[in-house]
């Protein structure tokens, strides 16, 4: 059991609320999601996530998506994933197929995680878009139920020369186990889009609920 103080419990959430004041994003969005995880035989796992996103200072609909992901645990810390996403916007539909892997190394109370993913996005009457995503996360276990984290992620082109950098994200969050098999995550993301031009700076407030069957 790790010793904690009231201050340690409060600083991750306080940091999340402070970030928008520091950066002054061009727009603020709100993402909320529900996900269900089911372990299968042969080290397989199935995840389903439903998410809603709002934009224009959290005032209008941006998109909603359903994502189904199958993962395989190679050994402790290393897993492979194949996610499929179906996204609905106000005037278009996008589908995304990805393949990737992640490795997590823990030395309590810290853990480090790296995830790499290749994704292809399909949209009617548009050429498919291929991107590579690299994400690095640091988690800190305050106690058995509370885990703050910080992460960074970079999106770049797959088959273009020179490489085109598409998007960058930095995230801060807090995961709290609320029952034996469920948890909530509160997070803030600062992201820059269209890095090849004048980038759009966007702040994202988020709330996610997950349940393990």
C-alpha cells in the first residue's frame, strides 16, 4: 500500500483544469465514452467502445463512433490489437481499420507504456488516408484505486516522402476504480492538427466509463 496525502489526490485533476488557461486553445471539445471489455480464450480480448464528441466550445455535435477491437496477449506486457471504427459525422461517414501493438513495463508505483499503430481511414469518394501513430504513456499508482497518467502522441504519414506530420497530442488524466470491475477516467488533451499548415490548437475535456465483464 502506497502512502498518499490529500494533496496527492487533488493535483492531477487540478492540473487538468489549469491547462486550458495556460494554452488558450482555438476551440474546446468534450469527449465522453462507454466501453466494455471481455476476456476470451487463448489470450484474446474483445473491447467495444461507443463515444460522442462535441466541438465549437462544447456547443455542437462533431461525431459519434463505435469501435470494436480484438487484442492478443503475446506475453505479460506485450499485446497486439486490431481495432475497427465506424464514425458518423453530420454529413459524412468514415471507417477506420488499424493494426498495432503495445508494450507496458512496470516498476511500481510507475509504469511505462509504448503503443504503435498503423491506421487506414476510408471515406466515400475520397482516397484512403494512411497514418502511423506513436504514443508514450507514464502511469503513477497512487493506491489500488487511483492512477494518474500523462501521455504524448504523434501522428504522421505512412508512405509519403518526406514524412508529413499530421497531429500531436499531449494528455493528462486520472483513472479511478469505482467498483470491482468498472472505472471512470477524467482527462484533458491538448492537440495540434494540420501540422503542415498553421496548426489548429484544440483543448479536449473528457470523461470515460469502462466495464470489464
